[in-house]
């Protein structure tokens, strides 16, 4: 099974996508992908750089072609491929004359998920995560979870420290090489001569493009940053975009790192006493829990899930947001986060969920358009990640199949979990007037607009009771209507 040439997609670049180091590998580079959609410039750079670095390996052939079918016509021997990560690519490989192997690059197999999901009314990440830990013996002491508890969230997720800095070194910079220079020149040429457009700013490559770089980043994270990971996982600091996050989503999604090896390194740090259980459990939960869970949900949910829009959100994404015009925004949190996406193509989870996604959901922006934007604007964005994270978790467009209530929050949440509000021209406690925080006002306007849909949800009872008590609700709704799609 799987002998002959292994065709690897640009998100299957690690050694675990081939069966042996000597197996011939086929890589296909298609420029058409960049013609069809406007990606972040740094994402285009990262993907091309990773592909071309992989092409320097032994027994690798890189074919540049307009389409995959055209490239495959140039190969005579039998070709196999690991199950791709999108429906479109899966349908393509099924149509072509290639052997399709089970997916790799995730900890759990489709059969694990199917067995777990069988007969369940509600699919909850926490239950899936515990099942996966048991199946794979991760952070387990015999039949019991290490330390006696499955979930250590109560010890994690603190607000940022008052010192406004974490005592962890940032990841060492990546040294670009001639392949990066060639990619940069080529992208400049595409922009200049071919009418191909990109989003965001170019800049030094910040994410690993080779297996060696990815392993170095993993080692550095486990040694220096993992111990503080869980504690400040949900906090945001204006002056520190990385905090103690791993920045490993991009190399894992490119297939450069196997998530199981990442988890094993983290567990080894706990077992040797180098990192506390709370941080390690929090990190392992992100990978074997969230990452694998959203991967399986992409295939489990029907294809129409990606067009779900149960809140009837139809506003277009305004151009200042879509084009990352951070300078047009006064709201300090949103401006800083948009600037982060513009300059790096990456911000961590809470800015994605509670600053970008929350703002879009409050304003009723179209969930499908937001999903497309996240996919294109982030270095780690892939279709399989979008459905559950954007359509489900961040925009609540599935009316609760992913989360029991919408991730909507006002300025009080952002104020508690960040240092943004102190330096902002708005006041998180004010909901009407010149100083009204757009998140606080937006939160109540969102509840007001959707109250009929939320009345049956017991987790929304208290927020709706709060809404009923607002004396200035009419003025607030008028104010937010007038704000419309203007940058706040
Ligand atoms: C609106 C929205 C959009 C997102 N878009 C993406 C995306 O395009 N690509 C992507 O990989 N992740 C996405 N995520 C999940 C998460 O925000 C990123 O994986 C994480 O911020 C990447 O930074 P990191 O590697 O430092 O993560 P860390 O905080 O260090 O977490 C460790 C790892 O856990 C995994 N992980 C954690 N949460 C999730 C999750 N919800 N879904 C999938 N994997 C998770 C990632 O692989 C990550 O590298 C999104 C989340 C939201 C709310
Ligand atoms: S006051 Fe409101 S807009 Fe300003 S930083 Fe705080 S949450 Fe953001």
C-alpha cells in the first residue's frame, strides 16, 4: 500500500507523510491558487518557502503547473497521496488516478472520532478530549488522568500580570536564506506584472518553513515558554503579541511537525518536572482536544455547515477591517489586533475570538465572509480549521452545535483580560455617549437584536435579564445603528 511516488500537498511537508525517507516525493506548485484569492503576503511567502525548502530534499520532484491534473500527467509511476485536508482536494484526488491513504497529521484517526461520536446527542470537546487521552495514553497514570484531574482550567487563564510583561524569552528569530529571497522576488514580480494581489505587509519570515526550524521552535517553546503557557493563555498584552503561546499552529498545519511528537515533548517536560501540570495539560488540550476536534468536525458536519447563518447576519465585512487598516481604528484593542494581523498574519486565540470575531458577530457581519477572511489573512488559516472555529465558535452561526452560547463579550471582558483599555479613547464601562466602548455598546445591541433567538437558551438567561434592565437601551440601539460599519 502506498508504494511508488508519494504526492504531498503543501500542508503535508513533514517526514510522516512519506513511508520511508527514500520514498520518491512529488510536490506540485500551482500559481492559480494565488490568482483565485487574496492571501496575506506573509502566508503566501511561508507556504511557497516551505514547499521549495522541501523540494531540496532527496528524491523530491517539484512540478510547477497551472493545475494538479496537468502536473500529474508528467508522472509515469504509480502515485499515492495521504487524505487531503479539504473537501475540494479530496474530491480532486478521488477523480485522479491516485491511491488515497488515510489522513495523517492529527493525533486521532477518523475511526476514533466516529466511535466516540456514535449515539451522542451533543458533541462536546471536553468529552472527546478525555476519550482521546485515554485511547492514546497521554498524560495518564494508569486509568487515571495525571494529577487526578482531567481539566485544570481553574489554575489557568489568569488576567495578565500587573507588570505587563511575561518573564519568557520571545522565540529566536528565523534566519532567511536564498530560497526566501527568491520567493520574495517572485511575489514582488507577481504583484507587479501578473496582477496578483496580497493582503497585509511583507516582513521577515516569522514562522518555520523547514522541519529543522520547526523542531528548533518546538524545543525553545517547551524549554522556555510552556511553563507559563496555561496561566496566561487567555490574556492579551498590547506590547507582547506572543506572550507564552507556542506559535506552532503554522508548522503543524504545514505538516512540518507531527502533533503527537509535540504532545510527547510537552508531556516529557511535565514528567521531568520542567513544566507544571496545569500548563502542560492546558497545552495538550489545545492540540489533542481543540485541534483534533475541529478537524473531525469539519468532516462530520454536512458540507452546508460552512454556509450556516442561523443568526441571519448579512452585513458585508467593511473594507477597513477586510484590508487590515488598523490606522483607521481608534478602539485600541481592535486597532492593535488588526495591526498584528497586518504585520504578522498571526495573533493568538483570544484576539481572534474576543476582539476580531466578537466585533464581527456583534455587528452582524456575514459569517461566510468572515470565514473566508480568517482563512486568507492568517498564516495558519486552512479551510478545515475555519468551519468549527469561525462559523461555529466565533460567529455562532450554527446556533449552538459547537458552543452552548455565543462568545460575545463587552469591554469589561477585554478590560479584565488585557491592558488595552487604559490607553483607549473609549471607556469600557460606558455604553452610550462619546466615550461609549464599541464592544460594550455592541454587546447589548447584539443581544437586543437576537433576543428572540436566545430566549430559549438557559445559559443566556442572565445576560437577557441584564438587557431587560437597561434604561438607555433605545438610545444605545440608535447609537449603534448610527455607527453602522464605520471604523470604531
Ligand atoms: C476565529 C478563530 C479563527 C482561528 N483560525 C485558526 C486557523 O486559521 N488556524 C489554526 O490553526 N487555528 C486557528 N484558530 C485556533 C487558535 O486560535 C490558533 O490555533 C492559535 O491561536 C495558534 O497560535 P499558537 O500556535 O501560538 O497556539 P497555542 O495557543 O500555543 O496553542 C497550541 C496549539 O493548539 C492548537 N489549537 C488551539 N486552539 C485551537 C482551535 N480552536 N482550533 C484548532 N487548533 C487549535 C493549535 O494547533 C495551536 O498551535 C482560530 C480560532 C478562532 C477563534
Ligand atoms: S475601551 Fe473598549 S474599545 Fe477601548 S480598548 Fe477597551 S474594550 Fe477596546
